[in-house]
């Protein structure tokens, strides 16, 4: 399943985040989320879906394997490739990251993963997007599992592991090419640098009222390597349901997806982020919500 640009030199990505499917029988809010997923895929004419974490609730929830399987069946209704980065709620109790990766194989159009690396049950991989002739790589997406709760008494959430930083540094060397800043990173929990990006928002909203940016309190240096790499244009995360902004930090866009799921907190209208790549000019990003009929 080689991903490639269209004949008009564009490639469109739907970022969904924080679906939070969390009960069986399903809550009415779950059905609203399923409806949004269907409509987004049917109407937005994308080439790839990237889900940045918290596909399901697992703490105190029974039959999480069945819940996850039923969610996979929603995506199997469509022919679009799907890439997944797991979040902090996906494997809190009765299900593990290994279980999730085994079950995600039920997605008939699961994206082709390159350079897979697993450490502490957390997976990193790259996704390659080729030009329309399938000759050259136009974009590389780096997918990170950013973990769950903090493993030490420092902050609330986990951080990118040093081994994952090493993985990026080594794998990104394979993709060095003279195309400028074309590549992107997807994960669930925001990097600590999102605090700085929130001071330089170029679009969207930052409405979280508890911890404005729920980033880890330990910084293991991934951003510095993204900057030094010179080809990373943007990072996309989820996690903070009332944030959907694009901020700039040292020339790299730090972006939130728009919350997609209904069975969780958050006042933002539910929707998705669209990332439309174009190998001839600057790409476009916009939020599409279901309530205002954008989807």
C-alpha cells in the first residue's frame, strides 16, 4: 500500500484525535463519534487518516477488546489507509499496547509501517509518501507512541523516551534529501515546547483551563533533534481537548488536532484537522467540524 500524491500533486491527511469510545453497549455519544468518522471520510476526500491517540477509554471499562474491535470495523467500511499513534487512555488497565497492535491488524487498510521500533511496548515508525510517479519520497511522517501516565513522581504524563529520540535521530538520516522542510511528526501527548508555541499562536484556539498545555515535566530533547534535522515542518498531537491551535516555535509548527470524540470533556465543536500537502507550494491546514456543517 504505497502512499502517493495525486495527479494534481496534492495529498490530503485527516487527523482525528481523542475518539474515546468507552462503553459496551455503546453510549449515544459513541454513535455520534462513529457518525462523525464516517462523514469525515466520505466527504473530505482524503488519502490518509492519522489518529493521534485515545481511541478508547480503558480504565474501569469492561470488554475493551470488543470495543476496540468494533471501532476498527468502522474504519473497515472505508478504503482509506489508517495510521495510529496511541494515547494515555488506550491501555490503562485490562489491555496492553501489544494487545492493541495485534488487534489493529484487523484494519484492512492499515498503513505500511517503515523502520518499526518498539521500546517498553511503545512503537515508533515512519510512513513514506511518494510523488505521483512513485519514484521519490515527498514526505515522511514519524509516528510516536508518547506513553501513558508518568512513571516517576514528576508531573502527570509520560515523556518521549531517550531510546525513541535515538530512533528518530538514526532513522531520519536515511531520509535526508534536498526538499526543504517537508516532514511531520504525529503523537498524542504534546511536547514541552508547546508551552512556548502557545505564546505564538498563528491560528486556532487555546482554551484549556486546567493545565493549559498537558505536556510532560521531563524534556528528553526530541524537539532539539527535530530542529537540527532541518526537514521537520510540523508536529501534530491531541490530548488537550479544548486546544486546537497552530503555534510556531523556532520555525516549526506545533499543532493540536481538533477533538473528534463526544464521550469525554471539552467544549470545542467536534471535528478533524485537514492537512493538504502540495509539492509545488506551501501546504494548507484547517479544522473541519460537524456542527457547523463543514463535514
